[in-house]
C-alpha cells in the first residue's frame, strides 16, 4: 500500500490535549508528537497483530505439544528472521533478543568481545569510541576495558575519536588513532546516527578502517534503524558490520526488546560464560554436566523471553517494510529541511548538527539563547501541545561538546536550567506533517516574542519547569482506567 495511505495509522496520534493561552484561558488542541527518537508510537496494525496473538496463540515458547506453543515459537523465529532482513543480515548471522533495549544488546556485545583482560596493562586491548555516543554505547566499553575496577578508572584503555563541530565524524582522526594504537584496538564503537543531531555516519567506511587495523566494529543502530536503511553486508566484505544493536521501542514497537545482530561464529562461544543461564538454552542437564542447544542465538536467551514484545517487534518490522524505508527517508528529509530553514531564520535560535538535511535523520536539536531548554520544552507542551524532549538525551559528553563549540566560536552560550546544560530536540516520523513542523517553528517564534511573560509564568525545580497555574489532568491513570 502507498506510503501516504498508511503513515497515519498510529495509536494515540493527534489526540486532543489541553493547552493554556497567554491570558490564562484554557483550550484544546490536537497534539503534535515530535518525540519518536525517545519512544515511538505504535501502529494500529501492530496492535491488531498483538491482540490477535493474545486471542489465538498466547503460550510459552518452550511448549511444543500444543498448537499455541508451536505458534508462539514460530512467531518468535519469524521475528528473528524479520530483524535480519531489516538490517541486511545473511544466513551466517543471528539475532539475539535482549530485555532492556539496545543498552542490553551493547552490554552483551561488550561481554562477548571482552571475555578476559590481560594482567599486564601494556597489553590490554583498547576500545575506540566516537565522541557522539549515547551512554549505552560508551559505558559498556569503559567497564569492559577497565575490568570493572571502578566507574572512573581505566580510561587509558578507552579512547575517543572526535566529531567535528557539526557533529560529523572526523574519519582522518580515526584513521590516525587506529595507526597510533595499531595492534591494540579490539573494537571500534559508533552510532549509525546521532540521537542528538541526527547526523548520519558512514559506518561502512569505518568498518573497513577498523578491519584493516585488526579490530571489529560495533554499530549502535537504535536511532538509525527506524529512519534509514541499514545494511550489514555490502559487496565489499571489508565493510561488514560485525555487531549491530537495535532497540524495539524506537522501531514503532513500544514494550519490545532490544536485539543484537552478529555472525553465528561471533556468538557461538559466548553462551554460558556470558549473560544469564537457565531454562531454554539447555539440551540436556546432568548433575555433573550440561549440554547446550545448537541454536547460538537461543543459547543467549535464557528463561521465558518477552514474547509479547517480540511479536510486537515482528509486526512493526512488517509495517516498516510496508511503508518502505526509502519512502520514510524521503519524507523525513523534506521535513528536516523545512525545520532547519524555519528555525535557522529565527535570530536567537541555534540549531546543532549538519545543515544539509541529506546528512542527517529526522532529528533537529536547538536552543533559544537567553531561555533555558527546559522552559522552552515546557512552553511547547503547555501552550502548543507539542511533545518534544530536552536535556542531554543520554549523550552528555556530546551535548556539552556541541554547546561549547557554539559558545566559543559564536559567543552565544546556552544558559543552564539552574543545574543542567542541554538542548531541545524535535524528532520526526512517518506520521509527522508539514503542519507539525510549521507549528513548531511558529511556536518557537512566539516564545521569543513573549519570553519575559513566560519566565514569570513558570517555577523551576531541579531544572524542571512547571507552570504556576496550568495543572492539566494526567493523560493516563492506571487505577482509574482499570476501574473504568
């Protein structure tokens, strides 16, 4: 079905929300959800698939005697195959489901690649990490290379290759660092797309450089996979992506697990010494011996998996395939170009990242100088019904790096929200429209014109801005919905 006919089929899209006006009167408006980079909405069809599964097949995946059990097991394995198709995996690759999103997937990758550490420090392997990384693709390598001795120790074994002031990766610097530490670099860890600016990284070029230096590449594709095509293998084997981490809740499947994709060979030796052990990974257990199952992916999935989340993820990938990744990409380039032009035209607004929309995904982070990012985000929600995110997006070093670059070069320095430095981030999805972007730009212009009154209207507590009089009812209450 054409992209235009399906892209608005999302649960909770354009729900009515209460807003306040500058004179204190209240109104209702359709919400603009511009926070898919944090967590995406669920497509209606995905929810329908989940509902049908609960009606007809809900069971444990370790049950083979019943039709329900067989259907559940097949759904899990179908989703595994769909994940591989999403990232261009091949028959020698496998997908492992991990409970806590890409964070769990990247921790698993670190455990696989750092099974032991040499005692002698001068022979310890080094991890090279880009400066743009989310904490989930930074801290696991710091702990792995450090040997778990302490959160602030062992940084001699983790090195950061730089990004430019527009958040693009400096490949020449990476090449120089690989040469400097030649023979010692075990892993190069990098995001396929920055979750702060949407800057897209040439991960295949980095893969070739890493492999030439004897290292493997680990790609955090949590942010990229919903927005741009991911290809694990190209026609050049040197460009293969060794490990890919995904996060289901960003792939239009809220509540679904993370996934680590790697070659079967890379995963084969990890079972038992890595991750949990228990039911589901065992072929035979004796009092004095254990035989693992042959399936290398399932060896790393002890216990009952997140079956509902896996079914949801499989349906979401089918939805993405139905929309077409090329159509999604084309749509988001158009919206990003519109947002960059509109926000950049506001004199006090600074936008971070590359200004070429084709070099970034559907993410635009910005600041209004003179106004705290927390205040701007709160006003967008309270006065315009625009849901965005603010702060550092779990990428504190990069955010501070970008803020400092603008401050040093242009003399415009982002104010702290009393305690924190940060940005405002708007992110786009298939359901985002031109009108959503126009509303965002118009709202930011209005905030600039009314900044004095808006400052007076809010209290700030620990960087969180709360309107002094506007107290809308919670959008969801667990007990009330259950009782109703």
